[in-house]
C-alpha cells in the first residue's frame, strides 16, 4: 500500500460506534483522514459534492466509505445503490459496517456491489487488514455542477 493519505468517509448514526471506528483508525499505521457524517442524506451530499460538502478541497472524494446500513433519512443500501450506479463513483471502495448479520442484508449489500461486509462491534485488527488489502484508485472526481446519471 502506498504511503499517501487515505481519505475515509464514515457514515454512522451511533456516536459510540463512530468513536470506536475513530479509535481503530488512530491505531492504523497508514495516515488517514476520517470524515464522519450521521445519516444517509448527508452521505449522499458529501459523496456527490452537494450542499455543505461542495468544496472538494475541504471534502475530497473519499478513497473508502465505511457505511452503516440502518441510517436515518436515507437507508445505507440506498446510499450504496446510488454510489455504485454512478459512473464516476462506482469504483469507490465501500465497506458495509453494521450490526446486522442477517443473510438478506449481506446478500443485498453484495448485490449492490459492496466491496466487503463487516459486522459490529468493530474488530480493529480485521478492519485494518481489510483496508490494507483494498486497492485504492483515485478516480475522476465528480463535478457537482454536472448532472449525473441516477442522481438521487
């Protein structure tokens, strides 16, 4: 893995779970920038560079999205569907990080092309190994002023 900064978007509505992930990332040897949003609507705004997240210098397209499924406003699977259906964002690494180990949730996440699926509580070693194993590809950043296919 390269030594460049890894931009991570954590989409998690539970502050205790978010703090656990933050602590895991503090222990991770690679430099990372963790940005946290608390609902699916904010995640879509961040990912598509809209509203409060339009400034890509401050809010860069992430290399990795850690996505909870059970979110207020917009469900995590819906966020995943929009990301993976977008021509410029579909290559983003999205790891579902949720309390659900229900077979239907796992199947739905992979049907929508999640890169991986981890259940909470977070195992820092497993999360760290997963991140090390992912390929990070900085795709073309979407232009927030340009309409995209399948815009939510």
